[in-house]
C-alpha cells in the first residue's frame, strides 16, 4: 500500500511540476486544491527546487575543478552532466572543450618558475595527445585550432611564440567566463520536467525501435525476393526436367520396341535441356546428334573439366595406414607428404573428388578405429616434421566440403587440434596449418559449438592482442575464425564476459597494416555489438569516435561497413527476429566453394635424398592396390556425372530450404 501511495505521489508531483514549467498557473491552483480535497498523497512540490540546488552544486564543482586544474574531476563531470547531443555535436561545446583541454594541459606550467612538476606535465601531454587523436580529431581542419596540434611536441610552450597568449593573465579568466555562460545555459536546459524527459526518452526509444524494425523488414524483403527468384527458377527447371525425363523414358521404351529416334527429335530435347545454360543461337549451332555431345555439354555446364584427365593408380590403404603408424619417422613424413600432394596437385573437379572419396571411403584417418595408436595420433608425434605434415594433411582435408564433413565425424579431432595450438611454437608451420584447419571446420555449426565450449575465443583474443608478431597467414585465419565464432549467440556471450579486452583487441586490429583483415574485424564487431553489455562497454571507450577516424580512408565499402557498426553501437534493444537454431546439423558449409590454397605446399622442409622415392612414386611402390579402383576410375564419366548431379541437387535443396525457412519466419511474424 505504501509503495502505491509513493508511486501516486510521484506521478502527481510530475504532473504538477510540468504544469508549473509550462506556466499553467490557474490550472496548478485548481489541480493542487482538488488533490487536497480528494485526500491524495502530498504533492512533492520541492522536487524542482531540489534539482535547482543540485544544479548549483554541479555548477560550483565545475568551477572549482577548473580553478584547481583538476582535469580528472572536471572530465567526469563533463561526461556525466553535459548531454551527449550537446557534448558531441554542438560546435560551441566542442570548441570550449578543446580550450579546456589546453587549460588543464598547461596548468602545471603556470605555477611559479622553478616549481614546475615535469612528471605531471608529461602525463597531461599524453592525455592531450589521446584527446587530439580521438574527440579532438574533428577540429583538425579548423584554422583556429590547427597550431595547437603542435603543442605536445614543443619542449617549452611558455616561451614559444605560437602559445604566448595562453600564458597571459587574461586568458584563464576569459575562458572561465565562457565556461560559466555555457554551464548556465546547458544546465538550465537539462532541468526539464521529469514528465517531459520521460516522454522524450520514450519517443527516442520508440523511434529507434521502429528504425531497427524497418531495417530488419527491408533486409527480410530483400532476402525474400532473392529466394523467390531462385525458387521460381528452380521450380521451372524442375518442371522442365520432369517433362524431358518423361519424354526420354517414353522414347527409350519405343526404342526397345524397335522404333528409331529422329535426329530432329534429339536436337529438340537437347535444346530444351540446355536452354537455361546457353544462348538460343549458340544452342542451335551445336550438333546434338553427334555421340557424346549431350553428356559433354552437361558436364561443361555443371563443372568444366580438362580433357584427357590422367588416371591415378589405386592404393593399398590398409598397408598405408600400418606404415603411417609403425614406420620410421622419415617414412611417415614422406607418406604424409605424398598423400597431401595427391590431393593438392590433382586437377580440380572430378579427379580431386575421386582422390578425396578414396581417402574417405578407405577411412585414411581411422575415424572408426578402436586401436590406441591411430594415424591421427601422429599429431602428438615427438618428431616435428611428422606433426607438421600431419597438420598439413588435415588442413588439405578441411579445404574441401566433403573433407570437412569427414573430419567433423572424428570425435577426438578438435581436442588434438586445440592441444596442438597451445603447445606448438608461436610461428611454426604446424600451428599455422592447425589454425587454418580449425577456421575451415568452424564453417560447421557442431564444430563451432565445440570450439566455443572449449574456450577458443579467449585463446584467440589473447593471441591477437600481439598481432604484430603474427604472420599474415596466421593473422587472417585467426581473425576469420574469431568472426565465425562470434556469429553464434554462445560466442557473443563468451565475448561479453571479457568485453573490454575483446573490444580493445578488435579496435587495435582496425588500424593494422594488413588491410585484408578489416572485413573480418568489422564482421566480428558488428556481431558482438548486438549484446547490450558490449555496447555499453564500447560507449565507455568512445568507440564511435575511434570508428569515425577510420572513415576517412578512400574505401567506400569499408566506410559503409563502419557506418553499419556505428548504427549497431547506437541501437536500442529489440527482440531478435530470427532466434538462433539449436540444430547442429543446420550448416552453411555447402555454400563455401572448395579452395585448395597454394600455402598448403609452401616451405617444404622434407626433401628426398638421392634415389629416395617420394610423392606418387613412393605411393605406387610402397602401397600399390588392386585394379578394382582403376576400373572405377575408367567409369568416371558416369560416376563424375552422378557426383555433379548430386552437387546440383544439394544446391537446389539448400536454396529451396532457405526459401521455405524465410516463408515460415515471415508467416510467423
């Protein structure tokens, strides 16, 4: 009951305060009289006067800290009591703040000659430099303030001609007078009635929410339009293929009964089949009646292949695995190198797919093995070269979509990789390849979740703090991995636990000389700033001013990204439109193209000795297999076509699923 009366008294007091502020004098009298007659709680009419006395106290504290040269107290008062819209955007406030910064910087030099505190002056010069690089940067092009940017670099400003006016007896009183006028206007303006303040605050929050909702709606409509176009095309292709398939089945049955198919009919079917993949004039010029033309056109439209792809000999994988586990360290390293070369040096497309599928179907890394010593245990070998070449092979696997799927089914793999990250030398090739493999594996949700649980975000932030000591390869994969983990809700929560440290590291990386990483840094910043606690920490660090410093660069794409980050920083909390899925199988991995980078084979430390076998010659000599696999290779035209059709089907299924999910989301909203 007491709380209810207090709330009612507060509300009535706010109404009364607003009426007095708006000078509704007669209304105030009637309002107070009726409140007393109805026995309402006593109006707290002293609220305004209390705030007046508080304002006077703040005003006195400002002047006192100004007179004493106490820049720490003054800075706290300035940040707490001057509204952000005035402090950050009002030209009068910005210019006054600049001169106040000068006043506090040179204050130690105004003490009697011989008693200057050089240490204090140097501290203030450092503070002034930081101000010039952040909040003061906005005035760097103003002629009035340009000379003062040299102040930190002048050994003795008291005798320098450019700064003589700062030490005149009249300069400090004049600045104090300007400060008093500014405070009298600003603090009075901030003394608005509580009811009006609440109303304005609500409008700001509402407007911010509406803007955020509009942005989400625009983005959802854009995605919906793209998915609708894809869906329409897929649906048309599907109907076209169904029709052609039915006709071809009928034609095949007719052929069995002895009825011949005319060249014109075949030309018409093929024209319909490839109408979406080539211009009409080009399709008409192709002779589809020649044997093999249709199949070659289909292979070319899906994934063009070089002619005369050489066959690779089959291998005895059981013998290979035994040699990898029980052989000498040099033999292990040479075999690992040869297996990697078979994958990296094979031709992109059908040949590489065949090599990878052979590795997977023969379980090269022994994911199903229950033995204590497996091929994967080579990651813990005492031999540096063996560990390095094992890491390179895993990185090569992770460069391919099917390889990542295979690696993700090995329960102990992540533990091996994490241990290697923490124990290998900082700039070793082994650690570079392990980090790259983990970044590629982080494209899969289940692996993302495991990495977040195992504390990988904290390790990455610690490593990136000393980014100048990292190679470009390590730096790019580390920040890309961090960004991937920050896209998940659990990853953002981990970042929030040490928000200040994470923000400092990402801010430092914005100014790194390697500009290739900026896109990953921007992505990570935008993602984690969706967390309110991280936004609050960022505002305390003056993150917006820091970001503004990087919009001066001649890169429109990066500037646009920074504007989005600033909008995210200043956004208000609204419910997420698309809550994170808990389905660990919901991967975007299929969207990533297979890329086998040249760095996988860089800086080979293992070179064959005279007459020593290596590469393909070592594999075919040490582990030659049966001819069964060669037979399969000779059938690659049909097998490769099946694989290509599977990829097409997978892509179509993915696009259709994305469209269906979007329709469900919009329908639910």
